C-alpha cells in the first residue's frame, strides 16, 4: 500500500533491466552418454540444467551415433577414461547434484558406483536409461543386475514404465494403479524415492508421482497431475526431466517442491517442441521456451496482471473502498488508514533505497533515489496536513508490520528482480484503485460536500501514473532476461504483495 501526496510527486518507482541475484547456481554433473543430434543424453542434460538455473558439467560414459530416427551405433570408451573424467571434475569443483543417465555396461556402472561411494554428493538422481524412445537398447542385458545394485545409491530414481518393469523383472504396467504399485515395491527395495511417470499410458491425463515407503516424504505417494501433450517430438524427455529435478532439488531440498516447479516447465517444453523443426523422426523438446516467450515486451507484465486483477476485484469490493467512494466511510477507519500509511511509508523508503543500491545502471539508481526521497516527503506531509488534527493511534498495526517485513525480506534477498516484483503492486493496484475512485468523484460532479473530497483529488496525480507505467515496463524487461528460477520467485513475491495490498485496505475495518 502506498499513499499519494496532494502535490504532483510520486512515492515510489521501479526499474529493472535484468540483474541476476547473487544466489549461486547449483553445480550439477551429468554422468551419461552423448547424443550428437542434441536431443537426449548429456546434450539434453546440459540444456535442462541451464534452463532451470544451474551450472552444468558432464562426464561422458558412452558415445552414440544417433539422430531423431534412432540409434545406429554405441561406443563405450575405456572405463579408465571415465574414472579420469570424474576425478578431474571432483578434485576441482564442488558438486551440488549428480544426474546419472546412460551407463552402457556393467564395468561402467561399477566405476560410477565406486565414485559415488567416495564422493557422496548431496543429491543423486538416477535415470535408468535402458531402452531409447525409438526402441533401441542402450544398456547391455548383462548389465541389468549391476544397475539394480546401483539404485540404492540414488536419492531419486526416474524410470519410465518399461524401465520400471525391467528393473522389477515384471511385465509393463497397463494402468496407473499398477504403475504406482510397481513404484512402491521398487522404492521399498531400494530405500529411496521413485518417480513414477505416466507418459507411457493412454489417456488425456499424464500424472507423475513421487513414491517412497521409507518415510522420506511427508506421505507415501505425492501425485502431481498434468495434461498429456500430444506431440511426435519427445526425444530426450526423460533425460531432461531427471536433470531438471537434480538442479532444482539442489536449491529446494524438497522433492515435491522440485517436481511442482519442473513439471510446468517440461509441459511447455513439450508443447513448444514442434516449433523447433529438428529432424525427421521424434524431435527434441524445447528446453528454452521460457526465454523465447519472455523476450516479447509485455509478456511478463501480462502474467503479473493475472495475479493483480484477482486482488483488484477483492479490493474494490471492500467496505473501506465503497465507503471512501460514497463518503460513508467512518472517520475512525480513515484516520487509522492514514496513520498506518505514514508508518508504512517510513519502512517503504528504506526498501526503495535498497533498490537504488542494487540498481545496475545510473538511470535506475537516480530513479530509486528520487522515489525514496519523495516517499519520506509524502510521509512528512501526511503528518503535517492530515494527521496533526486527527485522533488516531501511532502504533504499527499487524498488517502494516507484516507487509513491511515482507518487503524488507525481499530487499534483503539480494535479488533486484524479486525486490521490484514485491514493490510493483504498491504502484499498480494503488494506481488502479485511485483511478476508479477519482473517476467516480468526477462523475458525481466533484461535490465539495464529500467528506473525503481533498483526499480523492490526490488520485488525479499523473506523475504517479507515469511512474506506475515505468515500474511495469522495467519489471517486464527484467523478466525477459531473468532465469526461470528468478521469474518464479518474482511472481511469488508479486502475488504476496498483492495480497498484502488487499489486507492493508481492509485493515481499518478490523483494527480501527
């Protein structure tokens, strides 16, 4: 919530062309085979890791000759060379997560198993690549038993349904209930979490489920639903999903949260796969769809407005707004609102100053500096012209405190983009509400008898409206070059501030 002065000044501003926060990207190692066509294997792994905000590395277990039509040849280099790759990376770089894909033969599996036992990475995701989407076998039959022994060293195992059946030595599940039952038994046998995937089943729904019978999850089965994407281009889906989960898990530490973040990204990667036009067979998914989509001006702002518009409807229906518009608002409510507004602006000025300190350009630094200064001027004017003659408590109310704490937390995160997103509703929703109230006042002939006429006139401040447009534009530009992780955090911060805006307008009814 923010307050306008009766002058042409505006209290706050937002600018953010694109500065990633200081949070270090997870360092993720893929141990897998290569795909020269770029759709699967380590090529897909590195794309997925990057798309989800990680730093990708790769140790190559096998070389394949393949394209979108199938695999024509597989070459497994000497296991000694794999050992040298793993030792070279591990001796120099801290590894936050490991994704394991195609291993090829028993000797390679034993080498990876030995390395995991020594290094013990914090996050290990095993995608038991046994058969390619094309039907080509990628794991020698003699190595299947060695792969089963490797499963217990993984935190998460992500087989497709044919691979799940092969690991259990059973027929492939024909329905979701059977698939979940197989997942339960594999998780119990391995003592870890199994991701059961519904991609091979028929129907319009495509659920995924985290299954664990050892108490590592809050419940034995956590199902995340989703629609089936009908496309002929799904090459590398399993590789990409497992790598993305390893990357996000290194940040969240929560498999459910990781799956709920990764799945929407993967669904859109499948939806946009056809646009790549790669190959004559099953083409790759579009790992970087989110960057392309967010590059269009206005795209992210449109997404945010979907969040803001829900709260705007709630705000306009509040007794406080209806009373302010009609003039029937109790004076005690209005006095409480003014007092809380002044307290809010005091904290808000510090948040604006922090935005100036984080701003990457001189233009933005000046913009935020002016915003912080004007915010204090508005606070001073509230005390001088509005609160001096009114009887109201100067104690900080619970909503005001919570809202300011939320903004201060966003400013302390070190992320410029998240801070701007948290600040933006204070512009956008206030400007929209103010426009409605002023327009209603004008339509009614601007009656001097309206008890809040002087306050309603302040909503005609065009300079604040221009600052709001600037805030929207710069936040949108920020999102265009932010990572998917950054944009998700921005949306969350924006949504929280929207809810606080509603609560701030409703607080006088509850606490005055």
